[in-house]
């Protein structure tokens, strides 16, 4: 894969940062410790490009390279038995459990006999795991798929230590940290649990330390916690704990840039890593919405001149903001009031004033008769909505029946030429299987006309026409676990 670099130059301490990202750990390390050499690897080519483009990057101190540790051999890039310290911070959890031993064996080949792995990752019982379980996003025991298609494993102390031991490592320190973090302004409450450990390559003759770990925050302050016991600490300022854990602070004021076929949006939304720890599910910008936004931008005929309703649009509302460019009427709905308030801000910031009179934002809780009537009255004289869109609204099995019940109440029964009223659902594939969705849909008169999944289309139906060879977004979402279901009455 490349030239094998020496592990140490001039007696320098050699560090391997696995899953280095954009360098949030690499560059502070080099600033604090001048006499070290850092190997920085990541699965993402974009991350490595960011490191190499950083103003403090120098090839004599940093070896940055793309690497999938479940496939590529580290020993072909780094000299065997040359690394003093390996850092693994929220990295191993993204690897499928059956591939974790391959990951550790790869690292074992380049670490020195007295080297250590410094480990931090998600622990069993973390609030994010609880929310993923509620959303039926579990793949296997303690292993889940997030809304953006990435994976997350939640470690127990027993599983982690046994796995490292089976792959040639001893346990020097290990512990689970419990911390309650709260930000009242964002309505975020996090009962966070993460596991921290030090794994030397060879057994230590000295007595292992007590199961306590000292945490050092981003300001250099040391906090000693009583691990394996619950703590009731309240941190009103969310940034400290989150910066320590993720390298960034959660801010809805940070803009996310969205580009789709010449349309540019700047959206205020919550960052991906907090999607499962927020009280409201509507503050996230989901991958399914990104895909559907691109589809509508490239295929305006889907909504052109039609009355369009979006169910569970969330605070981003990018599908609605694309659709309003072509639709006769656009009604954006969600069941959460705070989500709708942020949605209105995003609409005002991104939609041209002359289109505002065609766009309506309304609260809609599926199955709520008053909410449904209020939406129905908006176009009852015209016979209902000709297109209904929903992105990632099928993750909860209990919500699917009221979803289709509501959609049936609001969709038009009137055909316009060859165009039939349609319900288009786009979602990450989860434990709610397609068969259940289709079965419930049929109970309310919906028939599946076409479908698309994982970049594959069974024929030359409606959806295949949305993915022409010249469509740029086709390859972007090709490998994502996304599905589109196209229903008619």
C-alpha cells in the first residue's frame, strides 16, 4: 500500500491514532509534546485530506494515510513492533463484532512489546443505546445502525477485556464512567456511559491498579470518578463533556450546507453524533432526507404543479424547501412544536419571499383527529394532496399504522391524467421490515407500485427514471442502507 515508514526517528515516542478524523487529537498532541511522531489513519479519504491540508501538518512529524484496519495490513505501512502508544477513541464501536479481532491483530503487529492501547468507547446502557433500541435499529446484541447508516457497538467490560485478552493484550486499567449531562436550552439530557481502558501488549508484573480512571478534560483539568457506580453529576454546560468525548460541541446554531442540483441551503440542525440523545427526533438531518431532496431537485415533475404534504419533516425541511420551488402548495408537518419553530427559521432563511405564500407549516400528530382535520381543511375543496412524502418515518413499528391511517385521510382520490396520487417513503432500513410496512399500507388501500433499495432497482419502473446515468447523487447514496417505497391508492 505504500512505503513502510520507520516507527521511530531519533528515539521519538511514536503514537498511532486510529480513526484520526480531521486531526482533533493529532494536532493538540503535537502542540503539547514536541518530540513525538504520529501515524494518523482513518477509513475516510476526506479526513486524511483535511489533516494533510492543515496548516500545522508536516510530513516529518505526521504520517497520515487511509486505512481500513479490517482489510489493509498496517505492517505494510508502519514498521512492525515500532509504535509506543495506540489511541482508539470511539473507533472500535463502528466495526462489526465479528471483525473486531482482525482489527486488534492488525494493531498488535505494529505495537512495541511494552506498548499500550489507550481505549475509550461507548458502554452498554448509554442513553444512545436505549434510544436506538426504542427506534428498532438493532442489528445484533449491543450492535446498532444509526440514522445515517453508520454502526455503533456498546461494550460491556467483560466483552471488551475478554476480546483484548484473546488477541494478546493484558488489562492494566478498565472502568465504566457514568455521567449525566444536561443542556436545558437545547432540551438535551444525556445519561452517558462510556468505557475507558489501558491495554498493554504484555502482562505486567506489578499489581493492577484499582478500577478507577482519571479523566482529563479538554482544559487539562483532572477528574477522578467512581466507576462501576452511577453518578448523578449534572453538567449544565454541555460543551465540556461532549468536547472530551467527540471533539466538538453540540450547537444548533452551526449551519449545515446542502447542495442539490443548483440549490443551496444553509440549515440549522443538530450534529449527527447527538441524534439519539436528544428529546426531539426532529432536530436531525437524516440521510433519507438528503437523498429525497436530491431526487426532487433532479426530478421536479414529481411535485410540479401539485399539492404536496410532507409528514414528519423535522426542523431541516429540505425536501419541503425543494418541493416548493415547483409545487402548487407545500404543507410541512411535524408533531413536535420546538421542531416546527426551528423549521420556520430554516424556511425563512432559505426560501424566497415570493414562494412563502405557497408554503404552510402545521403541527400534525398522526392519528390525532383535530390535527388531521386542520390539515385536511387546507385543500379539502380540491380533493386532498396529490403527493405525500415521508423520510425516515417508519422506524417505529407502533407508528406505522397511524402513519398510513393519516396518509389515507389526507391523500387525494382524484387522478389527474396519467398521474396518480402517490405516497413516497424513503428510509434507512431497520428492524421494521418491508413486509410489515407493505401489509399495513394495504389495510388502508395503498398499493406498492415501485421500490428501490441499496442502490438497486428490480426493473424499469417509476423510481429507476429518477436515477439516470448523468445524475450526480446516484453514487453518493448507492451503498447506503436506504430504501424508497412508492405507493398509490
